[in-house]
């Protein structure tokens, strides 16, 4: 059975794009940003990330805090 592999370089690049957005536009330190999801082409259009237990949502360049899940 052949093993399927995935090129993780693109995932690493996407993670860095979210971290840079969080830092440059919103002032979060990159090492504190934990990316959750992002738009396939542009993280400023849509992304979710967590910083110190708080989840933030970016939609069209605007940031908001996501309510905590119980």
C-alpha cells in the first residue's frame, strides 16, 4: 500500500501569514498567536486565531472576539 504524503510547507506558510496579520494589523506578538483557520487566499478576508485562551475572528479586515464555548 502506497503511503500518501502532504507537503506541509504550504501549511507552515499559511500559519506564518496569520501570525504576521495578527502582529502587523492588531499588535499581537507572533509567538502568542495560534492560528485556527483562514481563507484559502487571504487571511485578512477571514481567519480565526487564539491568543492566550481568547479566540479572535477577522472578517474583511475587522477583528472581533469570539464567544467562549461552554
